C-alpha cells in the first residue's frame, strides 16, 4: 500500500462506538481480523 492517499485506504466501522476507522500500517498483516478501532473499544465490547 505504498504511496496510497488516505482517502483510498480501506476502512471499517467499529461495532462499539460506530465510528469509521481506516487501515493502518501496523494492521497490514491482520486487517481481516481487526474488528475494533481501539483497545478501549475492544475491552468494552
């Protein structure tokens, strides 16, 4: 995903806070497994 503009990155909606969050480099390998936008939402599921 090198050189991709932010508006073209994949995004998901967090089931806890209902906010959209976009792909991050640190989630590159695990993007299909990421469900929550943050650790806080993951704990409050």
